[in-house]
């Protein structure tokens, strides 16, 4: 049975344009301009236990909105969702004890207090038994290298340290489902890498189901086997990362080194030349029949070495967004 | 229930840690509370310098009322102020999210999370004034009086919580305003004076529609032995009704809550 089931989920924000101030607010109660944004439109997907799904899309695509509905923060306009069998926006304590949401741009830790105080508060809130609390905290501080900063006020921590502390707070109750909204935002390359390694290891060890959004392609390439791509509230790809390349790119890139000089005219007509010197060539060949065509080149050309490459994943995704951004 | 009491004390303890950190702010608040208190008392002694009674209340009776007003004011300042002061910000900035995803009642967490401990210290002058007025009245403290008074104070605090919460809840509908707190303070000010000084309309408004007058007057009158059971019953009914109504408003508000982008 899937852990997360979403069917035809939609969210339309209704908001009002209004001027600041008490009087204008009161006035706006009676007469105001109503604006709407369809942030999420009839989205459906399921996630199985233990999966780590990358949830991608350009700014304003509806990722955060979807995660907020799954976390029970927002009521959907229409549609259904179940996580661990619960309707998220009913906010049952039994559900809330089994998931966590971490938003990279919002802190849950108490700003003026040492991180440890927030952890102790969570222990109380989630009713975590003392031995389990100790064990989990030790494990997490070990994995995240957090020992020295436990007793420092959160506002004095670096962004990287703070994100680690946020993550620790979110994992103390050993959630079965974890929503991570841009957990690596603003971190330096090294810290990003560390965070990524942690998330990957945690997912593998604990079998936690994770949905993660990020604008960093490295995150996605390193972490998620499966991606869901959303744009303007609509899902237009759901599947393995590798399949995405096939969907978007009709070509593969072939790099060759020759044993003796080869003229441009000697290269087959189906090979679109990207770069060429007398003894090397990089060409693009149609994905279709690529095996047969490569064999043909191996036969006709004096090839010393050959590599066939997929497009780099961030190029692929960029391509997806670009294609999609063009008016239909 | 037990869990909520434990949580409440954990919140309280984190605030003691926090206030110890910001000693400057702590003393500033204490001093400003004391000044405000002194001004109120001075005003009453001036007023009674020219008239023997106000609305049938003698000077020491009015002092008892002021002391009660100030005790409830300081207690609600200690336990409610810092929460309601943030409430519209929670909604505007989406900070409410944090409370909505945790397995603790979100109303409890959002409205009883923060405390201003220094307000508890300003209880001392209020209690001293209470004693002085009792001495002047020649009244002694009996068990019935004391217990009844404390229970009615708690009841008053519940009503204050609800009224203040109801005002703060307006933030779900009027997001861009910060003046809501001022609105509460000016309402509560009406409870500082003996109710008879207000004439018809105002008195009805603040007894039945926005019942701030009874909050302070009922415990005071109980202690001074002027109270009819009807007034106590009225406050109990008001407190129960307001708890239910604000709970419903909170639920309706949450349905409107749109968090904040990002
Ligand atoms: N509280 C809100 N009120 C009104 N509109 C909102 C609100 N939150 C989001 N929106 C709008 O809904 C759409 C989706 O926003 P959302 O935050 O879900 O996007 P996102 O995919 O998370 O984007 P990003 O990558 O920038 O975080 C956007 O057009 C946004 O402006
Ligand atoms: Mg977002």
C-alpha cells in the first residue's frame, strides 16, 4: 500500500489587494478586489514506503503548496490526499507524530534558546521516551557533527549549523515520512554535500519515505531515483531520472578519438557535429537506433576510443523548463 | 491534560532562561509596570480627595478594585501578552505553520507559548495595595473569601484570555494590522473604575456584549461581600460561552489561513 496517495489535489489561493492600516483593513472587509492564484491543479501521484522522491519545478510551480497540504498546514480547495492512511488536514495527533516537515526558509527552532532546549521541547511534544530520545539524539549529533553547537543559542549559529539542528529537531521522533522543502538552500558547496550525504544515508538506513524539493540539480541527481516535475501547478513528469533524459532529448552525444585524421565529410550524415579536430569528434546522433548507428561508425571510421553520453541531468531539466515555458 | 501542564511548565522554564539572557529588557519592563501602577493609584487618591464616594464605592473599596484590576492585568500580561502580541505576525509571516504540524493542540501552543516573567514580579505592589485597602476597610481574610476570590480571578483570567484571543483572531481576516493589541488594552482600561460610573449604554455594552467590566468587578464584589450568586453564575456562563465561541472562530480562521509563500 502506498504511503502517500494524492488524487486530483488542487489549491487556489484567494487574496485581496489592500492598502496597509487599520482603516483600510476595515474598509477592505466590505469592498475589495479579489485575486486568485491556482497554485496546484488536479495533481495526482503515489509514493511507496522508503522512496526518496525529488519534487522539482521552477519558482512558483506549486511545490511548497503541495507539501504544505500534505503536512496539514493548508486545506486543499478540492481533491484528496492520504499520508500513512490519514487525511493530513484533519491534523490528527497520531499522524503528526509520524511525519516531519523541514522548510529551508523557515525555522522551527526557538531563536533565542540553545538548540538543546528546542530538542527537549520536542521530546515533550512528541512524547519521546527518555532512552529513545538519548539514543536518537546521540546518533543524529554524531552523524551531523553537531556536538559543539547544542548549547549555543540558535541565533548565533551559522546557516549550515542551523539547518543541521533543524533537521535533528525534525528527526528526533523518528518520523516515517519526511517532507524537505529546499533543505540545502543557501548552504555552501561543502555543507550541501554533507547534507545530501546525510539525507541519502538516513533514507537508506531508516527506510524513511522522503519527498524533497530543491533547485540544486546536484541534490536531485545525487539523491532521487524518482522525480516528479511540476510546473504552474501541473505535473508533467513522474518517473526515474534516467527516463527523463529519454523523454526530453532525442539525441545522445558520442565522443570519438581517431587513430588517423578524419575529414568532416567522412563522418556519417546522421551525425550532427558539435566539435571536431582532425583526430577527434563530438557528434550528436538520434537516440533512436543509436546502437546500430554507433556500430556503423565503429565499422567505417578509424576509431581509437569512443564514449556515448547522456545529457547532463541539469541540462535536461533546464530543457524541460524551457520547453514548458514556451507558450503552447 | 497532565501532558499539557508539563508542556506549559517547559514553556515557562524556557522563558526564564530567555529573560535571564535579556536582563536589560526585564528591568525596563519592570520599571515601566511600576510607573504605570503608581500613576493609577495617584489618580485615585486625587479623585477621592474631592469626593467621598464614586458610584457608591468608597476610597478603600476602589483601591481594592484597582488592585484586582492590576493583578488580573499583570497575570494576563505575564501569560497572554507575548503570545497575542505575536499572533498577527504568526499569520502574516506563516509562522503558524510550525504549530499546525506538531502533535499538540495548535491553539494551546500558539496562545500560551510565551511568558513575560517580569510581569509576575509587578504583582507584588498590587498585592500590597490589596492588603492596604483591606486594612483600611477593617476586613479580615477568611478561607471562603480567599478561595472564592482566587477562583473568581481565574475565571476572570479565562474571560480575558477569550476576549483578547477573539480580538487577535481578527488577524485571520485583517492581516495587515498591528493595532489589535491597542484595542484590547483600551477595552481593559474600562475595568479599572467602579462599574456604576458608566451610564446605561456603555455599561450594557461592557457587561453583556464585551464583558470586560465583570472580569474585575465580580471577584472584588465577592470579597467585599456585595455579590449575588447571579453575578458569579453570569461570569461562569460567559467564560464557558466565550471558550466555545473563540474555539469555533479559531477553526474558521484556520480554514482561511493561507500560510505565506515560501
Ligand atoms: N500564501 C499565499 N497566498 C497567495 N498566493 C500564494 C501563497 N503561497 C504561494 N502562493 C502562490 O502560489 C504559487 C505556488 O507557490 P509555491 O510556493 O507553492 O511554489 P514553489 O514551487 O514552492 O516555488 P519556489 O520554488 O519559488 O519555492 C505561486 O504563484 C505563489 O505566488
Ligand atoms: Mg517553495
